[in-house]
C-alpha cells in the first residue's frame, strides 16, 4: 500500500514538472500520464487535445504561407489593373498579362481584343466613377496629361504607377519595369532584347549612308505643328538615320509656319495626321520650293500609332522611317 502511494506521488510529480516545462498554450493539450514509458493523454481530454494540435499546426502552415507570399517573388496575385495609356495597354498584352486588365480607355484599340475591355473614358478625361466601379488595386497612368486623375486616385489610396518615357531607351526600361511589376520579367527582357537586336541591325545598315537626310514630321495641320529635340519622336528619327529639321529647338512640340519650313528646306516630309495628304501638301503656298516637294519625297501612309505610342511597336516606326531614308538617300560607294 505504501509502495503504491509512493508510486502515485512520483507519477504526479513527473506530470507536474512536464506541465511546467511546456509553453502555456501546450499545457492544456498535454495533461499527460506515463504509461510504459510513453506519454498519453487522459481519455476525457484526448479529442480536445487533438483539435488544439490541429489548430496549432494549421496556424504554423498559414504563417509559412504568408511569409512566402510576402517575399516579393509573386506580384500578380489578385491584381486588378486599369490602364489609362494606350501604349501601356499594348505593353500589358505583349507581356501576356491581359487577364489582369479590368479597364482601359476608348483609345486602347490594339490588339483587337483590347477594344472589348471595359472602358473608363477617354485618354484626357477618364471617369473616376467608372474607375472606382472596377475596384482596381493598380492604375497605370502618364504625365502631365493625367496629373489631375493621378492626384484624385492617390487621395483615394489607390496605387498608381506613372509612366512618362521620353526616349527610346526609356521605353525599353519602361517595358522591363512593367514586366517586373506584373511578374513577367523574363518575357519583358525577351521583348527588349529582340528590339535592341533589330535596332543594332538598322544602325549597321545606316553606316552605308553618306549623311543623314533632314526630315520634317508633321503631327498637326491646324496649326502646323512638328516635334523638337525633347520629343520621343525626335529620338525615333535619330535611330532611323534621320535628322530632325527642327531638332535644334529645345521643346517637345513646335508650332511653325510655311515661311520657316521653306527656309529650313527638309529633304523628306512625313505626315502623321489625317488633316493633310501628300496632294494637299504639294498645293500649300510656297511649298513647291522645298526639296522634299520638288523630289516627291512626301509620305502620308505610315502608321501614326508606331510613332505616337511609346510601346513595343515603336520599332516599326524606326524600321519604316529607315526604309524611306535608305531608299531615297545617297549611299557610300
């Protein structure tokens, strides 16, 4: 009897010590007894103990999952994107991330499927109400044209990514930046790599030219408007082997007139707007004196989107302009 009592006290001592060694949350689970050297729960608490262990394991796995998700390896989860810029819409499609797109502008018309995306308004005045209706967690915009809507979205705590490329190199960087943002870095680098390779090929072919022709690109007929040295189009011309006839003016856009253009006397004229055709340009007062008009070097059939949209298709603008330069200009012998 004495031995039995001593055995019981020893067992209680072991169990009490075990409880003190365990963290507080586990003490409820581990009201344990020793049976043949094994730890075992009392019968009455076994079910609740198993449930508590399950909760702890589930919480641990959830913590591990959340840590992995916040590590920065994945950025596209649950993204709902709105693009306010046609060139950015083209980049999103080129990256294969169009499934994230829940809204764009009425001018986002390439590729064809972009036309069927929910429209939030035009480029200059997108509707804040229609944007909010789509519940985006990322809006891509540009400056300075969309400064007002950007400010409104920031007040509403909606993340905004602002794009404003002004050179060919900055367009390539922008494609890669958006690729990182949408977890498509590999695709973005493949796109920019292909474009750079083509640009190198064009630059190599331009080495055969004696000189760069002086080119006038008209982007508006009323008033007559062209581009200066700060324009993205000016950079396209340079890569195509052409010299902007207004490249000495330190502005993005330049309003000009017939007298000044006659004086500058471009070798090639490119029309990138619907207000004029080569036939009407020939009839402009005094323009018959211009070298480009005399030699019939007026082109009105180039795709304006290649020039105006700083996206993946800008390479086509360089290619088209380079073909014109190569076809009409003097080559080295």
